[in-house]
């Protein structure tokens, strides 16, 4: 009888021990086991690079990641090089990439063969908004004046875009003009390489209106040289642009979040996704990141993995609609 009991104990003990070890492993959760690579899908010194290096610096300084990590610029092909590289690492949670609305727009216009559904959304970190500005002596007082003027005569005003045709600023112009019933084919759009170039053209009287980053426009509003007639945020901003109305206030579509986020390879587990979401939440909640966002007039609009996927679902449909209106779809 005792032999039987001992045999039973001998058989059961390894099973119980295994269950206890599994429970301990689950309690600890997944953590990276080797070097982590954070990809920037653009060249050095740009906004995506700055975002990536800030994220990497903070998680390193706060020791949020227990292994070594590197940041690598994989630029080219309208982000196709970077996303193609990440797409080949399916199931590997040691590769992440900074991302932006380009992952949507460049798929809609046919430049990118992949989009957000080919990866694992991890988090949206921050949002930059866009401002529409005129010279202070302009008869255009608000965005409503702009839309109504162009509705009557689409060629009456020239609008400077602070990026190439098809880029973020082109889309921010399309949203209110589409909802206002303006004939976009007759509107005078002038593309510049950077917001600073568009500001120079506006101040010099070479264009009538501009769409550009708030951080570059704000100093000229404070100096009294420019007036902001609308912003793409859903609620009024603070600081120098606090008096500027939002597009919805004026009765038009126009909310646009020029966001920055992080994606992982497709096929990583829920546990691995939760780990990286937690790391990125820790980065955004840090004092250094908050100072960085405030300095650049960016909003902390953190969205975790599930919320980010839902956000991108909605963004894709809206962007496809306005890009079709602008003649930018494939």
C-alpha cells in the first residue's frame, strides 16, 4: 500500500512542479531575450528620427527594457524599405518600428505594398496638429471665409502646402474643402519642401494662405505677422494659437492627427504586445517625454494596441475618401 502511495507521489510531483513553474513564468510575463532593434523608416534629423531617438533614449535611461537595444534608420521608398524589413520578421518581438500616417497614405496611393494590417499596432505616442495661416492684413479672417471664397471662385486664392503634393498638408487642405463643396481641380496649390519655406513665401506675399506645422507658425503669430484661421485639432489649442477656431467649430470636416506611433512585427503574441505597450506607456508618462512634447506643441495622445488598431481602421477610411477627392488614390 505504501509503495503504491509513493509511486503516486512520484508521478504527481513532477506534474505539480511543472504547473508551479508555468504559473511563475506567466506571473513574470514575457521579456525580450536578446538585442532589440527600433527602426526609423526615414533618414536622420527628421521628425520620425527625433521621435525614435527620444523613445530609445528614455527607455534606455529608465531601464524599461532589460536587454541591449539599437536604433537603425532604414529609409527609402516612402518607408517601403523599413516596413519591408519588418514584414520579414513575422512573429519576432525583438523588432519594432516608429510609424506615422504615411503607413496609411502611401498604401492608399499605391506607393506601399503593405499597411498597418500587416503589422501589430503597439501604441500611438503623440499627435502634431496643422494650422492654416494668413498674413494679418488678409481679408480672410477665419477658415470659413477661406472655404466660402473658394467655393465661389476656386482660383481666387493660392494655398501653400508645407510638404510635397500628396503629403500630410495636402490632405489637411482637402478635408475642409471637400466638406465645403469646393472644386479642388481649380484650386491653386503650391508645394514647398518644409513649413519654413512656406512661411517665408506667405510673409513675402507670394501665396495667400498656408497649411503647416503649428510649432513653426506660432512665433509669427506671437510677433503679429500672421493670423491662424483654423487648426486641425478637435478642440482649441493652448498657447499662441488658443484663439484659432477648429474646423468643426466652423462647420467643416478637418480634424487631422499627424500622429507618431510604434508597430511590431505581425504574429507576435498578446503577451509580447502587452509588454511593449507597457514599455511605451512608461516612455510617454516620463517627465522627459512630456517636456519634449510641450516644446514641440505636440499632444500626448497615447493609445494602446487595441485602441490604436481601432483608430487606424477609422483613419484609413477617412483618408481614402479625401485622397480620392484630391485625385491621390491609386
